[in-house]
C-alpha cells in the first residue's frame, strides 16, 4: 500500500519545505534589483581583471614615445587599435586599466579582510568577557580612532614603501602575492606594505560594531544554557555568538571594501601608495591629471572605474542590509 499525505487547505508548510535563513536572505536580496545588477557588473569587472594577463592586448609597461596621447577608439601611427588610448609614455591605457583593476580591487579586498578580522576578534573578546578586558580594548579603540587617519596613512605608507626591505616578508609569500596581483615580487612587497598600512587603521569601526552585537547576544538563554552544560568560552564564541552577530559584519565588510578602495586610490594619487610602474586607479589618475587640460579624456579612464565601484558596492551594501534585516518581511 502507498501512504498518502493529506494536504490541509491553507497549510503552506505541508506544500513546500521551509526556507533556511540564507535562502530567505538570497530571496530578499534578489528583490533589490539595483543591488543585483551592481553585483553582476562588479563580478564581471573582477573576472575581467583576473584574466588581465590573458586578455591584455599589449605588454603592461611597454613604452612607445611614437604613440603618446592616442585618443580612445582610434588607431595609432603603427596601425594598432587603442580602445582607451595611450598615456604620456605611449603605454596602452586599456591594458594598464586591466592590471590596475586587479591591483586596486585586490588591495582593497585583502586590506578590508585583515582589518575586519582584527575588528571582529577584538570586538568579540571585549563584548563577551567584559571587565578589564573590555576596558583595555575599548580605550585602545578610542585612541586609535582619534588619530588623523589620512595623515598617518601618508606618513606610514611613505616610510614603508621607501624602506620596503624593512618588512620581513618571506619569499614564498611575496611570490604568492606576485602571482595573485600579476606583478613582480618587489612590486608585491610594496602592495603588501600598503595593505598593512590600510588594515592597521581600518578595524576600529568593525570592533565597535562587533562589541555592540556581542553585548546584545551574550545574555540570551541559549548562551546561559551552553555555559551550564560546560561549553568552553571558545566554543560558545564560535558556535553561538559569532554566527548570531555575523549578518551586520557582512554589511560592514562590504562597505569597508568601498572605503578602503577610496583610501588606496587617494594614497596612490598623492604619490604615497603603490608607485608606477605598478598600475592602480589612483596613480593612473595622478599622471592623467597633469595632462587633463590638453587631453581631457585621460582622467576619465581611471576615475570612472573608481566611481562605478564605489556606487556598485554601496548598492550591494544596501541590498545586503535590507536582506539581513530581521524586521523585513517577505
């Protein structure tokens, strides 16, 4: 005999399995059309920049003084089509933009990842243990947050970039970064120095947010039950506190990438970050602004990706904020 299931009219749970929390988040995020479009376009840019060594039509640093300042969508004197034109040294703008996207986006991602990791760990420890641990971490956070961030970024970045050998980076790690960013090992060491500087001053907001989330979570009944059952603090933090405090951290991480991307571009633009010949959006814009009156299209090539990514990441953050908000319905 075959067992039959009686479906009660109006009983939705008998018709379809209940959604998991992350399925609900994805469904809510998909309703935010601008955020979805921004995510797709940003992923396309990431994929294209990752394929830069394969799809770049010209060598990254090959100068050609006979093809300087070629406008976009034209053919140079040697018969080569230049999609985005050439710079002041005759280097192909499209090729350098591909590599610059890889360096700028990768630097922003890794710097934000390190800063968020530091902030999450310190925020969890401060909020969970309280007492003198909370006081020590909170006072340190307040002191770091009061520093003039841009000034310190300029000073530390200039010191580390000019004295790159003072940072003890193992050769295998430098080679690994060189492979990720498609640069030489020496250029990878400079990129690591910039990542280190950006991450040292980018964790305070994350730590403050994580501490507040832990303070609201740690007194819940299931935390007390875990303590009563003999669970260790590490298990409680990893199994209960961190997962319940994670959603705001995802939004914070997304928006942190945007802030770090702008900070890296500003450092490179001012000449204190990643230096030429390693291309970034910031240093490409720095060189272009010297010729903007004679060739007004030049600053647009590196500045438009910065603008596009900033807007796209903000929309993605808005979509995630709405999707992860427990007060949202549907």
